[in-house]
C-alpha cells in the first residue's frame, strides 16, 4: 500500500515530465510511420498536445479530490471529538457549579468576619481568585457543550463585524492598535445567527489584541469566494501583526483547553466555541501564522439559504 501511495505521489509531482516523455515517444513513432506527410504530422502534434493537456488535468483533479477528502475527514474527526467532549464537559460543569457557588458564599462570610486579620484576608482573596477562575472555566464548559438553536436571518456581514469590533474598542485604544478595514461593497447576504457570529468575531478580535502587546495593525477584509462545488461564499480575513503561532501549535488551536496565552483568565475554549459556531453555519475556518509575523484567520460562510 505504501509503495502505491509513493508511486502516486511521485507521479503527481512529476506528471508533466512523464507526460512530456510520453508525448515525444508517441511523436517519434507516428513521425516514422507518416514520413513525408506534413498534414498528418501536424495532426499528430495537435493530438499529442491535447493528450498531454487532458492527462495533466486528470492528475490535478485527482489530487484535488484526494486533498478535499482528507480535509473533510479531518473536519469529521474533529467534530466527533468535540461532540463527545462536549457531552462530558456538560456533566462535569453541572456537578462543579453548585459547590463553587457554596464556596463563594462561604468566602463572603469569612471576609466580613476576618476584617481585622490582614494575613487571613489575603488568603481569602487568593482563594476567591482561584474560585472565580474555576467558575469562568465552568461557564466556558457550559457554553461549549450547550446545543443552542440558531435564530437565522439574512444579513450583510459588514455591520455584524463592525458591531463586534465596537465591543473591543477600549482595548484597541489602550494598546494603540490601528484597525484597517477593506470591505467588498457588493457582497451577497448571508443567512446567519447574528448573535453567534458576533461572538465569533469578538473572540477573534480579542485574540488578535492580546497577541499585539505593543500596538500593531488589526486587519479586516471581506471578499467573495467559491468552494469546489461552485457554491458562492463570503470570505472574511482577520489578520494581526502580533507574535504569531508556531507551526506545531496551529494544528491544536481548535482543541478545547489548548491555549498559547499565559493569562489567568484564559480557558482555552474560545477558538473551540468559535469553530463550533462556524460549523453550524456550514462554513470553514482556517488559521495561518508564522512566529514574529502575525496571524491570519480565514472564515468562509456560504451565501443564501443553508
């Protein structure tokens, strides 16, 4: 099996060279058979060129089909993994939520009783900080596992992006980040849950802002696109000039609880939730990044009814 795959890959890689050799061989054979017949020679050359063109087209089509099959398989595996984890997460979150609420109430009582003891008060505040972080994780788990029904409506994407951007205006201003927007003016409308899509872009903008510790450029671009079946899409590209993500980590960024940040408030669920929302809209999301040169998030959403 490995030998067959290696042969196929080599053939796809060197297809043009092999076709050229076959074309020359065919031409020599027919040239020998049709010596002195210039019209026949011309016809042979045309046929050989057409043969080479169609052969290479078939090779490219086959390669594209195999690549698409692999991408679909990877998305299916990821979706099944997230669905299974979501079911477990929901059970764990519900079991933990109530004890955390009791701990918070107990801490409030302790703070009022220990107001004269600074040392114990400090311990109480540190416990409270840890409990708040645990509560944030629980809320993230519930959000990640909850199967929310979508309220779909047909809208243009630009106003939704702008409203999500307004949610992070203060952070952008504080970090002296410049926003560069380039919206295609005549894009078709998208059938979407605007609340969920706003959450997607809020998550992406927040990630970009946190990646640019000393200012930078947040880029937002919209443009038309099409998939392999000629279905019309709207492509949205969110880019930043931040730290970037190493190649070995990009494959894990959509995994629950995986994070590239060191902040205490981060749960590592933002991109998992984001991908879940995009999947429900029958779209795709891809991250391209290079350490020291920033990141690009490419989202494609189908237009019309889904």
